[in-house]
C-alpha cells in the first residue's frame, strides 16, 4: 500500500477539517458573546457590605480631653449602660415573682420534665433540704436529676443574670414553705 490518500479520503479530510474549524470558530464566538453579556450585567451587591465594612474599620476607642471630652465620655458610658440593661431579661427586674411569671411558670405550673410544681411542699421539701445555695447553683448552671428530671441553665433564658435567677429561686422556695 502506498502512503498517498485517495481522492475520496482527501475529500473527507477536507470536509472534516472544515467542520472542525467551523465548530472551533462557533465555540469562540459563543465564549465571546457570553463574556460580553457577563460584563454588561450588573454585579450582585450585598446591601450589608457597607455596614460591615464600617463596623470593621470603626475605631476601637476614643480620646477624651477637657470638659467637652468629659461630657462625651459620660454620654458614652450612659449609652453603654442603657445598651447593657436592654440585654438583660425583663428590663433588669430582680423581682422573683416577675421572673417566675415570665419564665418559670411554664414548667413549674404543669410539672414539665419533672419540675416540682409551685407550692408543692412534698416535692420541694427534699430539694429545700439540700440548701438554697444548691438550688440556686442548679438553677444557674442547669441540672439533670437521677430520676430524669431536668432544669435547663437559667431556665433556658441566658439573658437572666445570676441575681435574677437567685431571686426567682428564693421566691419559689418561699411559696413552698
């Protein structure tokens, strides 16, 4: 066999080469068209980005000098105290009954998860015998009893302060005496 191609083979190779070249040109045109469309479309912008950038580059502190600085410093401290108070549950109330009415009653009225009911001396007696400090510790840190009863930490509300929990425990115990 000779190394030359027949006329029909040459015709096929020419047609096949033109087909491949045409498909290559079409592919490049489609890529170019997609690129043009992509460049003209507006980019998605997160509306929170400017706020996040401003928070990230905000100064960590400030310099206060003279009477004007003292007034600004006091205003900043008052604003910080108000912001902190708003993060404390029930407006920072330390009234045990208020805290019970807003949070504790949901479990201690119906006995949910083995919670002793308010005023039930038989259930509260052994617990009170352990001491108020133990009851307060269990209320603050949470507790899982051997019989399966459970007290979530701070009644499930982490915004409560330890003092609020302590006052609520004292109020509940007073109802069982």
